[in-house]
């Protein structure tokens, strides 16, 4: 398997060459030259580690230690059981795929536990070190830091929007005292953090000198790891390989649902990929109108991990919409940088959107409260506000005879205030997090300035 940049520069590379790189040198994102084909009959009935190995081997064929790394990442003690991502049936044909059983109680753990193993193995082989630079809107940061904490060859520099995450999310990151973990709280929004990461990565000399890597979903390994649980959810919800299902996915940065798109391209019988936006409805506007328009102001909502107006992984999808015309992708992103938007509604690419299985909808605060309350009253299950966005929009597109699988994104304890507003009670809190917000917190407050990030990395590398 070889990988190319969505913007076309450079020769194709193997997985081991792109693993530690993050963004391509031309600013694009790496994608496989072709999508492999799934063997549904052979994969049904496998355990999660076995399934992960089969799926990931399609994308990673130059790391002979992959089986060992997969077994470590998806050990029962890490995810609280053998299933890793158990399926919870609310009623016949309606399911929650539970993705929040990892150490930070969010779906990001599933990819980042693997990424930590992959990074450590690659660095040991090279006898080198890596500075990871990432941005988080809530859950990526803690999942990355828990996966990388204490690793001697890795330092993590994580940018987060100051006072834009829940108290639980912030404390999960800032309470870590490991010497290799550096939290930079940015006076801005997630898009500012993400832009700063891209700006630092665009400085090729600085990136090479300080060995900058990425854990955000711009790193292909994260996407590949997330593809696995689409297959796992499908096998758990169906009895035969000719059944179709639909997945409802709350989406801000387009990484989680893009993994579903990859699974569909591999042959998984997904009828619809139902994208749920919150009040920052940039992606919903695109799938409704063909216009991709960055918002000047990002709204602060009660599903804060989706408070994003520039979806990083969207470029990978647009690359396929254009028929993999890298020059066209470059033109569209130049227009986006200059004008803040582009529109493909009158282009030959627009009909391909419907063919790719995507539909979308919007969920606002009142919808989240209502959905959390209704799911609890009907099914005795408590869901977090992001999952509620997915359930609300998913139900609007539910079809008779087609199983609907809603992707859970986090445990409700991470968003206790919203749960109290909906149910009048606090969600249960795991014992290991009982006094989390009271722990000493360690972070550096900075302006939204890429030069400040560079100075900090240079001083702490």
C-alpha cells in the first residue's frame, strides 16, 4: 500500500514513511492510492483485535510487528472488556455503538491507543525522538496525552481553546503532571488552534529540525484505526453480509464519519452516512447546498467538541469528489484560504455527493436536551450531548428495514452540566475520576500565534 498527498506533490510513500509525518510537505493530507476491498465473510465473527489486524493490514503492510501492537492497544484491561466497542440495542433496528470504554471515556481512545503503540515502535526502530503537535476541541487532547504519557521518546504539545471545553475535559488534560506532556491553552477557538498546527507544519525547516509529528485526524493512522469499528458495528447489528445499515455520526472535524466513508469504499454495505452538525453547521450546509463556507465566528455550544468551522478531514473527501484531481483540490483550498468559501453545486462533482451515501442534519441545544431526556425515558440509557446530536439527526433519516447504528462519542460524565439540565441528576462518575477537577492543573496560556508555539517547542525540546 502506498500513499499520496491530496495536493499532488511528491512521490507515493509507504505507511512507515507517513506515520510520523502528519501533513504532507505540500500541505495536503495523505490518502491511500486505492482503497482495499474487505472480505466480509472472512471477517465476520472475529474478535476486535483480530478484526483490527485484518482491517489495518490492508493499510499497514510494512510493519511486521503490527499484530503485537494491535494486541497491546486493544487489550481488555485498556477498554474494560473483550468487545472494545460493544453494540447496545435500544430497540429492534436501533443501536448505539459504544465507543467510550477507553481510559479517557471518549471514542478518540480507540485510535490513539493504537497510535501510541505505532509511534513508540517506529521510534524505537529508528532510535529517535518525536515532538507531537496537536489541537483539540475536547477529546483528542486527553486521549493523545493518556496514550503518550511517560513515553521517553515522545513529547506532546497540545493546543486547546481556553475556556471552550467542559470542566471535565479540561481537567483530564491539565491535571496530567507527566514531564513529556505540555498543554498550551489558546486565547481563541479550536479553529485558531488547528490553524496554528498547520502553520507550524508548513514551516518545513522548523518541522524537520524539531521532528514534528501529528496525532490529529490529519494522521492517516487515526483514520485507519477508526475504520475498524464500522465493520465491528455492522457485524454486531446484522446476521448476513447482504444486509445494509446506516450510521449516524456527530461530526465537527469530519474524521469519524470519513472513516465510515472509507469502510463503505472498501465494500461495507452502508446505505447512508448520516452526518449530524450542531449549531456550527458548516458541514450540514455543504451537504445541503454544495457550498463550503467557513464561519467568521464559531459558536460556543453544549456539544463543544463539534464547535469547529474548518473540518480538516474534509479535504480527503473532496479529493475523491474531484476524481482525485490534486490540481483542483489545490485550487479549491486556495479559494477557501482567500475567500473563506467555495461552491461545487454547479460542478460535475456535486452529483457524486449523493452517490457517496452522505446526508446531513442539524441539532441545536434544545434538541440535545430533548433527545437525552427521551432516550433516558424510553430506553433507560444516558447519552452525552454529541451522541444526542447524532441520535436526533439519525432518527430523522431512519428507514424501515435498515438498521440504524448511532455512534456514541463519549461518556455523559464528561458533560455533566448538560446532563443535569436534561435529567435533573448527575451522570455516574467512574471512581478514578471522582476528584478530577480538584486536582492541580498545569498549562500555559498563550495568544493565537504560531510563532509563540514555535518558541515554546524550541525551548522545551
